[in-house]
C-alpha cells in the first residue's frame, strides 16, 4: 500500500515522516500523472544549504527547487500521516565524501545527525506522461516499470561554491511526425521546464551509448523515432558527489514523494506566439533538431522574403529555397566554430579581380558571430589573402570590427588537401578550428536572390532574433544557467547598420575592389548604388529584426 502526502503547509513534519519511518511513504511514481507531482529529496549539512540553494537557483531546469526544511525544527510525524504497512526496500542513497556508500530503507539511525541537516525537495513541474497523452502518443515504460533511462552528459551545470556537475537528462523515443506536437504539449503543461533540451544525436550531448544509461532501464529507439532529452533532477546526485561532504543523503531514482507544491517559475498554461515552439530539422548527420518560437520563426521568414527580391532583374528568383535562412541561422546558433569562405574573382583584367559583393556580408556575419563569442575565421584563395587581411585591418581601425578576424588560406586543390587543412589529422570529426567543439559549420556566402551581402546581413539579423527568443535560448543553453535579457548582452550592438556597411564598402573602394556587374570602382554592389538601394535594404532588415523584441 502507498499514500499521497501533501507538503504545502507542513514541510518539516512531512519530511520527518518521510525520512525517519521505515514505511512505504516514498514510492516509484515515475509513471504517474494528475494534479500531484513527483519530487525527490536531497539531504545536506546545514553549512552547505545556502550554497546548494543558490546552485539550484542557477540551474532551475534540472533542479527545480520546491522547498526545504528548517534546521532544528524537526517534528514528530502526525498520527495517521503514514501508512501502517511496512516494507524494507531501499529508499535512500547514502553519500560519504562524495561517494555513494550504500542504500537505506530509512534514515532512522541518523536522527541525531539530521538535526543539523537540511532536506531539499526537488520537483518536476510537468508530467511527461500527460504530455505524451496530449500529443496522442502511448505511454512507453521500460521493462519492469523502473525509472525512465537517464544519462550523464558533458554539458556542465553552472558551478557554485563547490557544487559542480554535468547535466543529467532523461530520454524518450518519439516518432518524427509527433515531435512538434509533443514539444508544444510539454511547453503548455510545464512551461519552460517542460521543454526538451536536445532532440537528435545523443553524441552531441556527450552520450556515447543509449543502451547504457547511468540510471534506469534503456528504451530502444525504433525506426522512424528520434531520441528526445529532458533535464533530470538526478543531476543533484552529481552535485552531492562534487561537494564531498562527510555525510549526505538522496532519494533513490524512481523513489519519489507526491506533492502539490509547484515551481512558481514554471509558466504553464496558454502559450503566446512568443512561447509556442516550432521544431526544425537542421542536420541529418549528425541528426539534430532545433526549436524556436512561432514568432521568431515568422520574423526570420520575413527577413528571407525581404532579401529574396531581384532588383537587378537577373532572373535568379528560382534559387530561393524556402526556410533556407531559418535553417542556416539555427545551425549557426548551435555551432561554436564557424568557417566562412568568401571572395570571387570577377574582373580578371584588373587587380585585384575581386568584386564588392561578398566580403561586406561575410565580415558583417563574422562580426556578429564574434559578439556571440563563437570561434570564427574567414578562408580565401591564397592570391586574395593579402587583400582580405588589409580589409580586416581597416575594418578594425574604422570600428566596423571590434577585434580582427583570422584570415586563412591553403594550397592544394584536391578533396584530401582541403580535408587535411580543415580537420585535425584529416579526421572530419576533429575540425582544426576549435577541435574541441562540435558541430563546426562551414558556410559559403554564395549567390542567392538579390545580393550575396544581403545574405550575410540577414543571417546576422536572424541570429539576433534567435538569441532574443526565450524558447530558443532555453533550448540552446540546455536549461542550465540563468536566462538574461537581450539588453544585457554585447551582441545587441553587433547588428549590421547603414553606417558600418557604408564604411565597409568605402574600405573596398580604397583597395580598388570593383562592382561585380558594372566593374565600377565606387559605392555600388552588383551595379546597384549603395545609397538608396543597399542602404534601404540594410535598414529594412534591421527594422524587421528589432520589431521582434
């Protein structure tokens, strides 16, 4: 037999009942749904309580703190508060100096030590099973009804005062055609904390084998299913190990207490366009999906429409691929290392043979990526290295760039030579630009409807929209660390502007770079004047972008 315990008004009494009585008062509730929600317990020395509380507050996704007991206010359980049926199955893990040293059915033998300890209640702000049902998906429990598979990742939580550990996640396989429905159901039921932190290849989280979870029983992905990951309160077990306190306790995975306490930060309920998520497939190898709000996605599509015009009447509108800008910007958002290639020799009878379409857009995009603290470089042909090096130096001097962008080049025309240059030891899994990071996105500023520079400007603007989107930002930071307002970020000042791009084009003119269509050395790109045509395009892109927030 088991019982349901309400903890809202008498947390110390309830915790005393739970911890000291050898009864079925903590139970496996991993598959239960309804108004009550499961929560897990962590018990620490009083001296560590303030630091652990702040650690939870800094990592609210995996560690939603519902409440805590007060030291020296332990109370005897109220009569009839617990069931009279006794069982002796383990309910707690015992930690000594960071190591799990055993399991216990109760903590009765540690009643004296508990007087100087604090119990924390960590909850889950939504029911995944309820979300599955809402999305029209059957519940799929592991064999034996043990806790769902949970995995240790290589994603670090924000550290605080000795508490440091990687994020732990749970995983459920979801049919591809049900992904968006499930994600929306999760957000409507659990707010930000119901949103997945990763969809796709587990190796992008540092998980080598789905068949070997750290906790619980593995669930196999069937053909047509995608692994979806959510933050797990089991992250707290790593925190207990990291602090290396002489004595601590935690409820065993799957042994939880039902509570009606709620996380006040979980914004469940009716979703606005700024909170409704859209799921986008951005990579097949490795398999990777991203999430952005409906509002942000619509704004980026508007940017794509703006740059899709053909003012030169060159008949290239058929090159436009729907949502290309959205997928490219999402890929850039997730990348930590970006290599941009630009430069096209158009005027072979002149020196330099380059044109004004390409380098300004590449530099504008690189500048924004730098502001996002991504590792970025530009690669050009060897003959064009000196020119682009001078362009970057002048851009820094005139304030278009804050810091120089590395200009790279290589010799050799074979695929093998290119791979050897781009990747450490020729291994595609270890890109030379930031070889500690995946994925590395190689972006070519290619011809598209309108002007190539416009593509660079639009990508920078699309990144601004994504980083201003609460839904995407939550997904990007994997639910760890604090969310910050866009105004607190340096990248808000890195958008392209008419003034910066006029300076950039002026730099190209000083180096005798010509317009691609007319061959004129002057303030034009592809035969179109900067003033009016290009200036108006830049301003329109910025206006659409800033209207998003």
